[in-house]
């Protein structure tokens, strides 16, 4: 990437942050950083909050479009809409992130990743990103952090309707409708959304049967009911479902169906002035099937005469959290139970069904007193597959002056092996290993932040050591140690009441320190770069609001030996909206306006591997209605 571009990103990062929404609202409450409601200004963890207003202002097409401009986040996609996507927090693996939808895991326990591509923005009210280790709060897999997604919920007494339609390049069509309201002690809401697009070829080089566009269709719903039994006591039901179908390239008319679901019952009870209890019982489901060319040679381990593969993960989840107000601070005592059941059927010779459960016991303490903030947490996990594991975290914040604040923290985390890594039957070059140990990490970080009414800026330095890193092979093994060190700068500058400049920049070194393959030592982790960042400008003029964003990343590699390079890139996107009335709004977004040709990943690492495609210049326009 051009050195002048990098220098510009660094310079801007000292003056502004990712978006206008990143400016800290003193009344804003954050939940993910401690599992309790906490004033944003007192949070010790490295947190970003994206609300519904910001999601609509950006006009982005997917969750990853939103995430890719946030501090410390890099993304990867294997083609256009609906294709598999990965999110890397602070250089960690895509399996090192716990993703929650309304507090529930909906990831695949076979692959260990979450299908971001099948979580529509139309269903999202708010996103909270916690960067850094969080296993002492959330258990296994939170080495890189936690992304919590809250579906749309508007607690109102009168019925309010929201709706939107949109059209864009690649024959893209979207529609959404929702209603939220209340009747006496009952609050309710339901939202439905759809997306249909022809998209573009998943592979950049079209040959034979791959010479076609790989379309995507999604239909999603979410809803909630909340009944106040009496003051301080309520019951709630929540539901989310997303059904997606995408086509992909592999020398055949391949397509896949995926259903994500989550549903839960919640009981909230203020038993005494100092004791608040939250009980949640729910289920998260990832159910997918893939239709590919049949393999009819019975001698092969990949023998599959139907060409259909099925993977289903069910995760039963129970949480009982008790928040106790103390004379100084708050004590949280929590019990988690997670039951994971998988049914993997990639073919007659490699199918398997497995299950495991985890009981987690967590104690946390929060204190905000005068200029001091303290956060402590410890958690013990008892897992039927890998035994017991203890993690802890400690953080301290000090407000030097009303404008300046410093924080420091230390945390341990671990990642449980996926079911594929443990049990996948032997095929050429890959087989599971039931003796795998959990990956484990130790992270240290410190930050300094300055904030006044119109300007804020911050710097966070982090150093994360990951041991027992799991690598695929025959069999899968714990072999690597990875050191990730870096610094993230972010800030926000309200130049005038109508003009805001924002940006972030991360420089990091996610490198393999020790490996079974000596050629991999001191190499960058695949698909992650040393430098990346974003700059945005937002301007309002009467009823017109327009914004621009610049996204950049340095060279990355598709493999751990760093032989398959992907050049750095810089993209420019534009967005605008115009208020026709207090309730009606026109929206538009232009992506990659300079039609940059860039690569996020390859189909493999051989000489014949080809890049996955990325979108060129494209435009999307829409009309939105929000009843007042």
C-alpha cells in the first residue's frame, strides 16, 4: 500500500474515530464489556458500539461492511453476497471470536465460525464489539473478543411501523417491514426482511460451469414479547430466524442452504434493592446443506453419490446471572450451561454425530469510585470433552483529569477445539484428533484517551501470546505459538455542528513465533496484514446528510508461509440520505467508487488457485419509513 496513504491514515487517526456514532455518549450503556449494564465512559475494555441510527446512515449491505471500518477489525469473504465471511479481531483467527445474537451463540460447532453473511442488517438494532480476551466472562473461544448483536426492539406504548425497500446493482432487491408496540403491561415487536440478488461470479476467473453469476436469497424474521408481571419483574420471549441460499463456484451448479435460529425465554427479577436476577433459557441453531457434484467412486474417502452434505449444530444454553450491589461496587455471580450437539453428514464414509456440554461458573466485580475504575473476573469451565479450565481478567482505569483517562488490563482466554478438529474421519490430508488441547492465550493491553465535547482521541496498545495453536493436517495438531502485538489509534472530531471527521488506524504484527514447519516461523498469519484503517467524513446540510469513507489495508498473504501475496488496497465509498419528511427518507450508497481491483482471498495456495471475486463500483438506492 502507498506509504503516503498509510501516513495519511495515521495522521487522521489522531483526530477522529470510525464514525460519528463512536463519539462517547455519557448516557450510553454498554453490556458486553462486563455482562452488566455499565456507563460507556466507565468501561475499561476496548469497546465499539454501533446503533440503529448509524446502521441506517451508512446504508451498508451486510454486517461485514459495517465491521470492516471498525478499529482492530479485518474481514475476508469468498465472493459476493451470501458467501462465507470471516472476521479477525486484532489479528486473531476467525474462530477466536464469540458471536452472540441476543445473548445466544448461533455459530457452527463443526467449523467453529459464525455465518455473518446470513445475519441481515435489517434485523439489527445494535452491535457491540469487545476487543481483547473475554473467556473469563463468556467462556471458550473469546481469545480475540466478543461481537454481540441485538435484534430490533423498540419499547413503546403505541404501535410504530418501520419499512424500507431498495434496488441496486447486480439486480439486487431488498424489502423490510416491522411493527413494535405495547398494550398495558405487554411489549411486542416483529420484523421481517428479504434480499434477492444475482450478485457476481464467486471466482474471478470464469471457466466452464463456473461462468455464471452466483446469486443469493435471504428471508429473515425476528420478534419479541415482554410482559411486566409487576414492578421489577418481567418475562420475555425472543426469536430470530434467517434462511439463506447462495450459489458458489466449484466446477458444478453448486448451491447451499443455511438456516440460523435463536430463541429464548428470559425472566428478570429485582428481588431486593441490592439483588437483580436474570435467567435465560434458549437454543441456537446452525443448519446447513450443500449441493455439489456427486462422487460415485466408492473407493474414495469422499464417496458421496448424492452430492449433498449436511451439517447441523444445536446449542442449548442456560444462564443464571445475579447482580449484587455492594457498598462499593457490584458483584456478579453467574452460572452458564452450554450443551452442543452436532450432526455432520458430508458423505457415507465421513459422517459423525457428537455432543459435549460445558458448565461455567463466573464471578465478576465492578467498581467506579471517584477517578478510579476496577474490573475483576474469574471463571471456571467444566467441559465433558477437555476437562476443566480456569481463566481470569483484571483491569484498572484512572481519570487523570476530566479530559484524560488511562486504563490497563490483563486477561487469559482459551479456545475449545471444534468438532471437525476433534472427530472428522480421515480423508486425504486431513483427519480429526480427539486428543487436542484447547488453545490458550495471555493478553496485556493499555490505553490512553482524551475527550472534550467536540473532540476525542485514543490509543490502545496490546500484546497477545497464543499457545497450542491448532493447525490442520493428518492428523490435526497443537503445534504453533503466535505472538500478536500492535497499537490501535482512533478518534472523533466534530469540526462544526454539521461536520464530523472520524478515523482509526491499527498497526500490528500477527506472526507465527514457533511452528512445526520452520519455514512458517516469523511469518504473518494468513489473510491478515500489518496495517489497516478507515477514515470517514459526515456532513449535514438541511435535510440532506452525506458521508464518505476510505478503507485501506496493507499487503496480506493467503497462506502461512507467505508465498501467496495479496496486495494492499484502498477503497472509497459514498453514502447519502435525504429527509422527505420526519418519517420518510431517501437513501443511497455508492461502493468502491473508483472501481478498485482488490483481493481478499484465493481458492487455495497452489499455482492454479484463483482469487475470489470482489465487487467493483456499484450503487444502491432505497426508500425508508419510520413512524414517529
